[in-house]
C-alpha cells in the first residue's frame, strides 16, 4: 500500500476531518501528513475521500460558528446583527463600497483666467 492509500483508512480520514475542524490551513494539514502542498492538492483531486473528509470538518465548525453568531444576533448584539445582515441580506443591508479609483481626495477647482 502506498503513502496516499494509508490516508484513505477510516481512522486517517477522521484525523484529516478533525484537523480541518480545528481550523488548520491546507499547508498545516499537508505538513502534518508529511507531504508537500502540491502533493496535498493532487491527492484531494485523485482521492475524493480525502476532499470529503476535509469538507466535512470545515462544514461542521462553520455551522457551529454560524449558530453562535445567530444566537448573539438574536440576543441583541448589534455587531452580530450588522454582520449577519451585511452578509445574509446584502441586497438590502450591505454597505456599498466606493467605485474603483475613488479616493478621499478633495476636489480640485481649476480656474481658467481668460
């Protein structure tokens, strides 16, 4: 069995899921696996079980954070409410960024003396 295949064992996939849930970056996970980041990306494409384990780990913690944010927003936390609305109801609540190229510069008035 090759090195990649050892990571397809159930206990190893659970380890990958746990690392993703803990918030480790892809580079950190690759390092813990003992492989280069390029190899990590190749394995994710070649072995869907690896990609699925990482996705499950990230999704779980994302749901937990989302639930905590919602609890704070519903509890009256103004920052949580603003964040939620800016992201979930952007069509109505998002602050509109400046147009590209606009800067905080006073307008220049040009007077042409003829």
